[in-house]
């Protein structure tokens, strides 16, 4: 009787451990994916900021009559 209880407890333990590890792996993959997507958005934003900066510099040069 005690052996059956121990076996059942071990099965429950390994089942819980396995599902916990699976949850951690899935969560890690999702976090990595979301960070990559956010990095892409930041890159696009930075490109826009750089372009606006260049346009502002060009506008200043034009207003001051400088050669481009």
C-alpha cells in the first residue's frame, strides 16, 4: 500500500516538474520574441528620428543660404 502511494507521489511530482519546466521554456520563448519585435520598432523609430534630424539640418542650411 505504501509503495503505491510513493509511486503515485513520484508520478505527480515528475508531472508537476515537467509542466513547470515546459511553462518556463514557453514563457522564455515568448519573451524573447516580444523583445525582438520591440527592437524592430525601436530601430524604425530611430531611423525616423535620424531622417528628421537630417531634414532639420538641411532646412537650416537652406535658410542660411549655405551650399549643400
